[in-house]
């Protein structure tokens, strides 16, 4: 399963903006790691992660996409 970054924020508006900025930074970092290490195209990754909270994959799908290296 691949899922979007999530979090919770309390405090002032500035505190919440900082939390959103950090979550955005982490999300972009993870996006680039996933894209560079797998066979998932940028368009597919953006499309799935922007339209779904969680992306469930079978073992075969994960293998085909390069997320895992073998099924045992």
C-alpha cells in the first residue's frame, strides 16, 4: 500500500501553515523517491496519489511496478 502523507495540526494559523508546508515537503520528497526507484510514471503516480487516500497493490502489481524485487 502507498498512502498520502497525513498529519494533524493545532495552534495558531502560523503553526498550521508550518505543518502544511512540512507535510508538502515530505510528500514531494517521497514522490521523488518513489518515482526514481520504481517503474511508475510521473503521470500515473500523480494521478493515483491525488485521487486516492491509499493505493492498494497486489504482490504482482508491486513487482511489475518495481516497488518490490521478488515475491516469496
